[in-house]
């Protein structure tokens, strides 16, 4: 077994049933692997920050560059990349 040195960085972990949230310097990733819709409270998870959706060619109705709002609902087994404003 090798020893691995990890870069020291600021990491936050948020506990919510069957969901994952990870904030990055320029955005965030939200994942809902559960079998039901879940609403992420972005204001509570990332106080004082706002996000918008990426602009994508696959599913442009979802990835349309619009503001993410204070809360965002993801359907079952879905995920999204958000860009910090």
C-alpha cells in the first residue's frame, strides 16, 4: 500500500438523504441518485452565492444557461453541473 499525499483544500460535505453536493471554485455539482425527486436548497447550501445552468446542446431545455434560483429540483437518478455567477 502506498502513502498518498493529498493537496490541502477547503471541502464541505452536506448530509441529505440519497443526494450528493460538491462545491468548487467556479461552480457546483448536484446529484440525486434516489428514486424520487429532490429539491436542493441552494441558498442554504451556498449562502451568498448564486449559480446558473451550463449551456448545452444535449437537453438544451434543461441546460439552457438560465439562473438556477434559490432552490433547484432534480428528478430521480439525475445530476447537474452549475456555474457560479
